[in-house]
């Protein structure tokens, strides 16, 4: 892990000392996500209510530049210049390197159709089955750790070779036993859990961005 990546974890814990017990697991989750991206993987994110909004927020930070300028690779820049010389400069100036991420809460037509035709509690599991490939990561967000549709998604993820990082409250709930890395923030109150989830997933986005797009360190 880069020093600049570790700095993001340190900054988070400096700001929120109650998260110190999760320091090692923060590093493990960053490594898991970063290695998935290095191998061409993607992140699937699911949750309900405020956690659904958090998932969509996280997609917004991963799929475009967050804190760093994510310049396109030189090989892609050359390909754009060769194929589209009139517009290449525009593309190169504005397109940014992406960390592929999908919010499973955002597919309204799919989730409502599947819920109506089959069963609502498997709407996330169905998407994990469709999108998930070995080496991908599912970020399962549930303040209780017991949200049925999120638990089902984690189970299917394990069956198809998708690793699971869970973002929960203190107990971890049923997600605890289905999770490769459990980030169980120290609260039992829903809104307080959500208040801690936001800086945690911001750290994950910042740290993974440093790993994939930050300056190379000797």
C-alpha cells in the first residue's frame, strides 16, 4: 500500500478516533478493492433507503475523478487522436479514468419488474447473479447488517466468487458471517451509523483512487 493511501486511513481515524479498532480492516478493504480493479474487476453496491443513497454517492466518486486528476492512459489518448482527430483534444481534456462501479439500487425498471414478477427480496441478488464475476467486490451496506435483500445479495456473491465488504453498525448482523471484510462502525443507532458510514466510504474512494491513479512511489 502506498504511503499516500495509508495517509487517507490515518486522516479518517484522526478525525473519527472511535474508528481506530477498524484500522486494519480499513487497510484490508482498500487492498481488496484495489486488487479487484487491478485485475479488471468492478464494485457492486447495494443498500436500502439512506444506504441506497450512500451507494449511489459512492458510484459518483468512483466512476470519475474524486480528489485526483485521472488522466487517460497515453495509449488511449493516441487511439482517440488516430480515430477522431477533430474531437480528440476535447475527449482527452474531459474524460477521466474510471473505477467501474454499479449501484444495484438505481435500476428502477429492473428492480420493480423483478419484484413484481418474482420476489422483491431478491432484487439485489438477481443483479449480483447477472453482473458479478469472480474477482469483483460487493459492497453491502446495511446499518443493522440484517436487511434481507442485502443478505441475499451477499449469499449469491459468495456462490459466484464475488468478494464481500460489508458496511454495518456495531453488531454486523447476519452479514458478519458472509463478509470477507466487515466494517462495523461503533454505534447501534441508525442515523449515527449512517453519519459514520459517509466518512468511511469517502476514505475508501480516496484511498483506492490513490492506489490506482496516485503518483507512483519508489
